[in-house]
């Protein structure tokens, strides 16, 4: 008996679909309020290790180091930064960035934004600090949102100036001085 071509296609279609492979992952998945995300990094800034790299040895001298912890749970994100050995009595800007650190300062991408296009301390993580006479400083931030596992920040970048909080340059903080890749 001869099977019509249309019927043959209909009979074999489920087999073809069933062999198509695993489902495509959902893009831009929302993190549930109960999801916990922890990121951190620490190290002495070098000029060749992109895990902890210095771009400006005047503001991040030999021996300078930093530690950052990002904890996100219950719909809140808490970030802490501690630095030592930086230039004394200097005001720095610091932000989470979208990509890991690279050999070139711009490789860490733009600021991480919870609400894309919104440039303020509510949508971004701003950790400005001023060092003491020994070059030590610390900062912390609390944001009213949880990190999304589908788009985590990749680094913490320390900038040469404090963050501008208003005007046409809002969110800028000068040149990139040093960078820690988050894990």
C-alpha cells in the first residue's frame, strides 16, 4: 500500500521534532526573590593579572589591594568594598561593571544597571570611597533589587574620581584605575 506524501510528513514530524536536541534556555530569566547569588573577588593589583589589575600605578600603587563581596537575596543586593595601599587621602569612584576585567581598561564594559538605561545609585551599584593617610578605605551599598542569574555583573572597577550624581555627566567617575573580576 502506498502512503500519501502528506500523511508520511505528518507521521514523521513528531520524530523530527523529538530529535531536535535540548530546549533553548530562556533568555532574560527573572531571579526569584528567594534566589541567593554571591559574588566576590580579592587580590593585589598587578599589571598583568586580569583577576586584579591596575591601570594607573599612581592611584593604585605597587602593593595596593582590594576585596569586594556582593550578596543578593530576598530582593536586596548588598555590596562591600575594602581597599588598602591606594593613594592616600584620595576620593575614588567605584562601580560594578558588566564584563570581567581585561588588559585594557574599557574591556570591563559599562556600568552594571539593574534597570537598563537608568543611571543612578538605585539602578547601579556605586561604592565611592575616600582613602585615609595610609591609602585604606571602605564602602558599602544596599540596593532594593536582586541580581538576575542570567546577567550578573562581571567586575568591580575603581575610578580616578568620585561619581557625578547629577547633570549631563551623571554616573561618570573619571579614568579606570583598577579592576577586580568577580567570581
